[in-house]
């Protein structure tokens, strides 16, 4: 499986012109709650409340946004565990992928 990584940025620091963030990995068995728990742990460590996803690795560009759907990220990671990257990326290009996603 290709590893999915998200760069979680501290928005409070970013708005002050400082860069503070950390990469988190998303595994094939992580769900949206697991990803949020990892982000919440970072926010607690930094004593802040707001974050944005400023970079990513292992996801197609079409799924990226600063506040991307973490359920979608979890579904993508789950499918990467069973299929190769090209197949999963093609699946997520289908206009109706959410209707038949294993995470939905």
C-alpha cells in the first residue's frame, strides 16, 4: 500500500507568519475519527484550535483541499490496501464514487 500523509498546519501560527505543522500518516484501517484524533492531539500539543491541511502525499490532486473530507481520505486509504494506486485513483474520478464507497 502507498502511504497517505497529510501535513497539518497550525493556522494561528500561519496567520502570524510562522510555519508550524506536522505530517500525519493515514493507514488502511484508519477511519475519519482516527484521523481527527491525530489532528486533535496535535492541536492540543500546540494549544490551538484551528488547523488546515497544507500539503499531502499519496492522494490525487482532485481530492485535495485545505479542509478536505477526512472520510474521503480514510476511504481512499482503505481502498489502497486492496487495489493498486491507478485503480483507486480511477475509481475516485467516477462521478458517483461516494454512492458505492466502502466508507459511506
